[in-house]
C-alpha cells in the first residue's frame, strides 16, 4: 500500500504508529517545467507521485512542504515545493511582482529565495538525509552561496531554536543542545547524464559519479561549507560512501505520455500471460516497480544504504586525526511532528530579527548594485555640473543630462540601476531649476530669451518653461525678454543703419524700431503714404477675438487678371477712368474676361481696349505698352467709374457691402493684415512704410545709390524699366504729352547729370498716333542680419555692375507678371554657410510723365496654406511723378498661429515670396476746373 501524503504543519491527533521511530529523508532542489515541481521521481516505487496534477503553493509563503510516511520501512519523506521549481516560479512570479514594491527581477528573486530558504532551514533542522536534485548533470555553483547563508542564520538562531526545543517534552537533551537530531548528510541526485553514458556499461557511469563527487567535495571544502567536524557544519557528506547518483534511464516527467503508454503495454502483456489469478495488487506493483529494478545501478539501493546505516549506528562524518564527539537521534513519529511543527512556525511563519538577516545574506546582487550605484552617482552628477553657464535652456540641460547618464551607465550595475538613474535625473533637474533655468520664450526670429526665468515681457513666439503656475511665482523677477542677439538693420528710407535688439513683440519688430531710427535719420519728416490703421472712438478699446468670418479682399482681388499674352505686354486705359478710382492693371496683365464683357465688347471698344497691342512697331519686345485712346467725354457722365463690365448690384447689397467695409473703432486686429483676416478690423499700427526721399534727381544711374548705407558696391544700382506709351490720338493732350523736341514745362538739366530726367520720356510717330518710352528705375533690395544690403536683377540672381559701373540688366525680370520674387535669398557676404537675407525694400524712381506708377505688394512668407500679407489699401498705391519712393516691407510676418521664421539655409522660392503683379501703370487725369 502506498504511503499517504500530508502537509506541514500536520495535526497529530489521529496519528497511527506514533511511537515508532523513523528516519527523515528530505528532497529539495530544482526541477524543470514539465515536472510540475515534483522532484521525487527517483522514489516513485515508494511514494505516490502524480504528474497529472497541477500543484499550487501558498501565496504568502510561496513554498510548501509535503510528506509521506512509509510505515513499512519506517521512513518519513519530506518534499519541498517552491520558487526554485520552474513550474512554481512561472505560476507565482506575476502575482508576487504585483504585490511586491520592487519590479526588477533580481530584487524580487532575492525575496523569493528568502522564502524558499526558510523552508530549507526547517529541513536542515529535522532531517537525517537530504537529497539535492538537479535537472542536469552538473553542479549548480549558486548553492554554495545559499548554503553559506543558511549556515550563518542557523548559527545565529541556534539559541532561540534551542529554547523552543527545550519546551518539548520527551526531546533528548543532545537534540535540544545541538538544535537538530544530527548533522544531516546531503546526497546529490542528477536527473540526466551525457548521452554517451546512457547505453554504456555501469563502470563508466561510476567514473562520472566519482568525478562529480571529487568536484563537489573540493568546492564545499574550499568554501568551508563542509569541515572536519560535522557538528559545526550545516551538513556533512559521507567520507567512505557514495553521495552522488546520476540517473541514466528515461525520466517520466520529460515524456509523461510516452511513460504512460509504456506502462499500459506492460500491463497488457502481463494480463495476456495466461495467469488469470494475478490480482490487481500485483498489477499495481508493476507500476510501482522501476524499469531498471533488476539492475545493480538503482537509486533505491543507493539510498537504502544510508537509511540502513542510520538505523544501525547513525552517521559519523567527522574526519581528521582528533576524534570529535558526535550525536545522532532517531525520533518517534509523534516527536518528529511536534518538533517540525514548532520549527515551521519559527522559520516560515514568524519574521524574527535573526531570520530577517537571511534576506540581506541572499540579496547580494542588490547590495552590490547599491554600493556600485552610490559610488557612481556623485561622479555622474559632477559631470553634469562641470562647465555650466549661469543660465541655460532645457535643450542644453537635456544634453548635459544625457552626458551624465552616459557616465552613469558606463559604471553603474545591477537591479538598482533604474532607481539611481531616476535619482540622478531628479538631482540634475533640481540643480537646473534652482536658479539656472532660462526663460526660453522665443523671439519672433526664433531665438530664446537668455534671462533667468521671470515674469513680464510679451508672449513672443511661444515656448518657455513656465507653462503652468509654479509655487515660487512670487519670487520671480519682473523684466523684459532678451535673447542677447543683435542685428543690424536700416531705417525706412535706407539712408541710415543701426543695431537692433531681437524683437519679442510685433510692434517692436515692425514699428517701434523703425520709428526710433526714423527720428535719428530724419526720414520721419519726409513725405509718406499712411496705411490704414485702427482709429479708436472709445477709451476702452480692445483686441478682437478672431473667429472664422468672411475673408478680406486685398486690392489685387479687385483686378485679378488673366495670364499675359506672350512676351510683349499691353494694357489700355480710358482717359475718363484716371482719377481717384483708377483702374490699375499690373505689368503684363490683361483684364479678366467674362460673359458681360463679351456682350459689351462693342460698347467698350471705343473706351478701353483690353487686348494686347500690336507689337510690330515696338522697338523692344520686352517693354510694356500703354495705349491712350480718346474718349468722348459727353458720352461718359461718370468720369471716375471703372470702364470694366461688372454685374449689377442692388441697393441693398451695395448698402450691406458699404457697412462691411467700415472699419471697427472699438476693436482692433491683434496681428498683421492678411487675406484671411476678418473684414472690418485694422491693426493698431502699420508694419509697412512708404516714404518719398525727394525728386527723381536724387538717383543718378551713372553713380548709383550713393545715399544708401550698407549696400554692396557692385550692387548699388537700380534697374531701368522701359514702358512704351502709345498715343492713338493727340486731341487736347498738348499739355500732358509733349512732342519730341518741345520744351516741356518741367525743364531738366541738359548737362548730363540727370540721366533719368533726360530719358524719362522719348517719343516717335506711329501709324495710329504717338509712342512714348517712359523710363522707370526699380530696385528689389535684400538685407541680411549683419546689415549687408544688395539688389536683385532676377528672382535667382544678384545685381552685379561692371567695374566701370555699367548695369547690363534691365528691370523686366524683377517686374515680371509671371515670376514671383523670393522673400529670402542667400547673402553674397559669405560663401560657406551663407546668411539668409530678407526682401526688405522696393525702390522706385518715377518718371516725369503724366502717369502713375502703382504698387500693390502682396507677400506670402511661407508655403501654402500660408496667408498672403497685404497693406490694407483697397486700391493699388499710386506714386507721384518724378520722385524717389522707397517701400519698406515688414521685418517679421506674424499670423494668428505665430511668426513665420526666416530659414537658416537656402530654400525654394515657394517658402517665401513677393507675389507677381506688384507693379502697375495708370494715367494722370487733370482735375476739372
């Protein structure tokens, strides 16, 4: 009959054979996953082992000691299940990690080994023989550390254990004094062997076992786990008996299905042998027998010799010349259970101070990690603090932190690595925030504020560290932002340059600086054209809250034209349309075609011809031609009306449009005007400037731009732009269009000093009337952050004059209606890594002719869907005749989502551009008397 299984602690009330003496054999060690924490396969002929069960352990103790009492052989077998078993470790690890504070494996592993070691302490205090099982055929060196820790705790707790055992009646005095019945023997069982030994003779396996015995004995002696006096050691190994067994046969747990099939076949063979009187008990004994029972190399015989010796005279494993006293006690079954229950309560259930040292002894990985990380942490922190500026940005902080972490990672080891790395990050972050933190609010050019974190100042372009309220907000200083970056920039007219601080507000960028420099230069006294700005009617005016509303129409949207027809460009203007409301067509553009225009084509043919002119008589095919036609003034009773056919608008719609166009006097536009700005809102200040430097005689094409500072010498010229005017009829135009050779009312110097005035008007006869060539000078100026200025002769070319000051380029490319001008262009001041210059000014020298040069600047500072920034004028701006005008563009373009930063490297023209169609020509209409 198989022995019944029990668990410790065990209730001894109804215990049979309680007074019979027993030898205690315990099994511990490691097992593979398929074994399901069962390590008693070598005792399968004695014990009741079932590999079909799925055993569990106590969630608090994480170990379990089960036992079997073999009444026939008077042996108690103890078997410990715990976290050294792979099956138990996999099932209990996740639950243990969830309950534990530590999440790394090595820290958790130390706690698990502690709980398993507490159960081992019980076994080493009650067992006569212990069997250490291992899945492979090599000795696990980690047991050395475990045995040393158990021995230390055993010696520290011997006094307390002795007191507990002294209170048990009937316990021998030697047992209470030595706190255990004997110095137990440890036998080593290896489940597998090398394949070369499986089918070999028994002599070869004996050689392997003896070799392992020598290795194990040497290791245990060297680490002083086994000594000459067994009483002083945790355990002993027999000096003259075998203590290593290597299993050579198949292992049931590794192939449970194959094992069951083989046993089934054997049972069938027995039943078919003809002996029907064989009982079921004999069949059962077949299953209990070992496949290798008839052989001499069996674990049963290996173990039985130690059990027999224990019953005969006990163990005397002392070695050496000097004889040492030994003790050996065989308890009764009832006494054994009473002792083991007491020890289970002391070692497993209680948390005594002496037993708590077991964790520190086993937690060597964590202790090493703590020692190592504690030593490296100050070194890594010093690495972070070396060479720090007074204040620095988050990016610099993170760079230094990464450097410190690299030093820490190089030397730190173990499971506390993450904990100390977080501590390093906290210390570095604390050091940064303790007076080293920089404001970091970005300027409108993209540079961070270098002041310490503070209150005050404008919002800039966003960024900064103070995203949410802080506890020490009251201690922060109040100051303005400053990036420490300074630029060189010219004034509105370009005659004066000065340094400027990096702007953090739109008003500072596009208005205040230029107003201050204008007072120093004197250009504030010059004639200028004022752009639409907000005019408050109340004192408590406020910025408008922007919502998706009707988009603003810029001045170009009213005259949106079709694509030009060829390289010869023409547009025709009616004389009656040239007053305040002047129809302006951009250079090289024709008016839009529509059904209404086609229907009224015959009516409009006598007023304004919108088709390209005849180019057969034009000397330069790249010139712009203006046809001036006679119109019967009596037939046109509204001389200021546009002679373009438009759909009729009702009075209600006209009234509604007039209301929408009225700018608000209580709310202003918080940003800059662009095509997506709400209708009816104007900014507090204009980001544009248009000033007249004086008469056109200020510019000499032979001498160039002498009054402009910072312009590169080879680029200090304007480009000539010839516009051909064709006069179809010369009726009542004598005062406005002088004949060639006539002395006009506005005389000019014939000495050659005013080249522009001499050549502004040239005329010759044509088939239909008179043709005049009007010369205009234009300049597209770029300025880099260092103050270098230069002109462009084409969208992709810098203007370069010859050594004698001769300009071979014309203004046709920069005034083209088909090509946009780039907003950013590499500055020629530096070849490697050139600075990016920005389009800042448009120079226009108008001719002495009864025509207006008109400007309609529209800038798109980024790729679509970036809005188009406009001046806010409803009509293109008309420039006076014979004058030098300078249009200054915004220094910063800022929309509702923030500023559009200038690029650091060359970019395609689509990144930022001045849209084509900026320049136009209109005729001057004399005032009625």
